[in-house]
C-alpha cells in the first residue's frame, strides 16, 4: 500500500466536528480547538535505514532529526511549538552511552526552539532503531492572532515561493542539520498575505502537489528560477532534477498574491533568502517551464514511504 493512498483512505473515514477539530488528517499539523486558541499537533517517525543511517550518522543526529522534522511541520503552519514527547524503540544491545547521545540530540534541538521535551517511552526489540516525536503547538502572536497556514489556501494567480536552496540534502549533512523555519514562517504570516504553506520534506514537486490538491488548483514552475544547491552547480540539469525531486530540504514552500511576492523578493525580510519559482494556475497537475522555454509535465515524484 502506498502512503498517500492510505492517508486518503483514513481521511475518507474521518468524521470530526469541525467546531472542535477544524483541521484533521492531511495537513502538516492537525488543529484542535482549545478555548479561544488552537492546539496544533504533529507526529513523525524516524527509522534507521529509512530516514537515517545510524551506523554512519550516529544516535545524536538521529535524536536531533526526529524532533527537527516535527518542528518543521509546526513551522509550516506558522505556529509556535509548545512541548514535545518522544518514543525510542532501541535495538536490543543498544549501549547506554548511545541512548544518552540519542536523548542529547533530542534535547539540544528542543531546547534551541524553546520546546520542552516533557515525556516519552522507551522499549527494546530485535529490529532497528525506531524513534517517534510528537509536538504540540499554538497559534503565533501575543494573543494567538496569527491564523495557522494551511495547504488549502492557494488561489489562481498566486506566486509560488520557497526559502533557502533546494536539492542534494541527502548527499550532505543538510538533512541532519537543517534549521526548522519557525521564526521565518511566523514572520511571513505576520508581514504578508500568506495563502498556503507546507514544508518540503517529500520533494518540491510532491509537496507542491499536496498544496495544489488541497487547494483545487494547478501550478507551473520555472526551472530557471529554482534556488539550486550551489554544491551541484557543475551539472545544471542534475541540480534542477535534485531541486524538484530530492526532498528532505525542510524549506518553506508557500503561495502569496503577486504583489506580496514582489515585495518579499525585493526586501528579503527573512534571515534566509526567498525565491519566487512559479505561479498557481487554473489547471490540474504541475507544469515545468524548462530553461529553454519548453513546457513539460512535472511529475510529483519524491520521497514516498511504503513503496
Ligand atoms: Mg510537513
């Protein structure tokens, strides 16, 4: 079974009271109403051999990454992390010092983002290392006035923008050391008219498809405008392919009205660079405008678990 088909199957069976659960499965976080505020919640797994190579990267990096992935989901909603809980299923015989390193990795990133690690569970088995993290968040703003950004708000004519550079994260340590864009996302939500947002975990093409499906729109991407990873600069076609399909960039992908995109790109208000890469269109699916001006279908290929 494919991951997305299974999520669709689950969504088809969800019957929440929208006054209590405004956002259920299918966005980066679920939203549960809590008095006058919203409680956001997201959960992620990290499996040795799937999301990390424990023998190569070590337990500290594994602990950091599982928490950072959930913080990135909180960022994609333009929300503030409140607290984290985590679980670790350790391979039998996992050493005490390695277990402590795992915890240190979780704590360092949680502390950096003012997200206390408040509980969890530890077990052992004969399989590989499995970690999970669950993070709770709240609306940003002193009085919680910043609306969470959803995948479903993109409108025809919006500009499509990304933060940072894309591609090749797995060929470096970027997929381990990325900084969840919490502050940048909140800044965007406060300073401009943010319509839709997601963090790039699966791949640019695949995560853009998530926005388009949720919003009922299509998109065209200009390959020549992609912020390519400079480490891949000696082979432009390969760098473009990596930017579109590699995933694990954990950058913000968002849509805003055209006028706001111009202002953002002129003023560059964030600590990281913003690049406009395309336009939301009235269509189905994704189109790539190649560097020579020709157009081709952009397949939403990227990281998919369960394949
Ligand atoms: Mg996400």
